[in-house]
C-alpha cells in the first residue's frame, strides 16, 4: 500500500507538471520597469494556476529588429503555449507573427488599424483616452494655452495615438490630420525645433529635454511616455543644474507606476502633472486572456486598463483622481 501511494503521488505530480503552461510576454525592452511590473503580475497570476509567465526581448532600448529576434526565437522554441507582444514597429512586427502556430495577442501597444493583425486581442491603456488625459492636465497647467513641445518616439503606434489625441484635445477637437502639429488651434503652437526621440532612451530624453528648456523654451512640455523622468535621480540632477533656466516651462508626463520620487517631483514643482498606466493590472489581464485563448475560449477584442491622473496642484492627501 505504501508503494502504491508513493506511485499515485508521483503520478499526480507528473500530471501537474505536464499541465503547466508557459506564456511569453515580448516586451519593447526587458529593462523597462513598466514591463517588469507587467511580467511580475502575469507570473503571479499564472503561478496561482500552476502556470508561468516569462519576460522576453532585449534589455536594450526598444528596437524592432531585436524584438523580431525575440519573437522568432519564441515561436520556434516550442516552449510557449501563447505569447503577448508589445508592438514596436507595426508592419515589421506583423510580418514576423503572420504565420504563428500558437495564440498571439498584443499588450501595452497594439498594431495599427490598417495592419492585418490589428484584430488580435489587446490589453492595455486606451491610448486615445490617455492622450486626452494628458491634454486635461496640460490645460490645467496652462489654461491660457501657448507654445508646447510634445516628446514622443518615432514609429510607435500607441504613442502616435496618444499624440494625436493630445493635439485634438488642446485644439478643442478641431479636426487635425494624424501627425499634424498645432499651429494656433486652441491657442497652441508647436515650435518647429521640438524634436522626436529616435528611441526610448532616457539618456537621450534628458539630453533633448535640456536642449528644449534652454533653446526652445516652450510654455509647456508634455512627454507621452516616462523617458525623461524614469531615472528619477538623473532628472532631478538635470533640473537642479539648469536652475532658473527651466522655470518658464511646465512639464507633464505619462508614466507607469507612480513612485514616491514622482510625487516628490510634483511637490517641488519640477512636474505639473502625471498620467499613470496600471501595468500590474495589465499583466494580470494578459495572463487571463492568454489562458482563455489557449483553451479556445472567446476573449474580448479590447480590454482597457484604467488611467490615473495626478495633478501637481492640488495634490490632496496623496490621492490621485481615478478615471474610468
């Protein structure tokens, strides 16, 4: 009887191991703390069911070619039951996923609407709403309008949606073509010297921020991502070195998790507002959707996470305004 019980326990253990599934999250950069948060939340949810999530990609700044290699490696490994991809360059990445033999979805950043894979399930921020939320904070910081520089990264589909939505909001919903800069609509203008980041690199972002504050001097700078402030010490050091040179430009940024350092920047007046994405909730939802897909169950084509608005003033009792 003792040996029979040992055999049964071993058989059950082997069955549990056999049923465990591994899901891959292909990030834009594995060194990005937002993607680390999403992966950790995904893995926590997965382990509750005996499954696992792995973070895939390169630790280098977002690069479509490096991401394509990670995707191809994942698809040929036979290791993953399904993968979720945060899309860098839409058409380039779509070509790498076109013949995937396992379920695929997108998170954080979807494919452009014109792509044939645009119908893949998506979990992440409503980028249209995110851009408008940045606009709400912009108008709160500069109700009289003025000049604005928008910091973004080229060739990123979700960032392009945020920028377009921000511009339309500031223009009073005046019809603008995608990519069209503000030139007086709603009282806002974008100086031609406002640059775009070639990649999601915080060092380059701080370099450009310094140039903008010293040379362009807009009334407002809105970063649709966290690049200039992700390294909090470097940002504070940069602003301290500039001294009074930066006081005429107000800064608003989009971030993932709001840290104690971010709140300190708000209190010191180095930032005038933040819009935050809940990457932990995103990771949990990604696991749920991937699990449903593997089971062959229906999933929602779009699952949005909530954004949180944090204006610098008033910042009452450290409470952020949650936006449905």
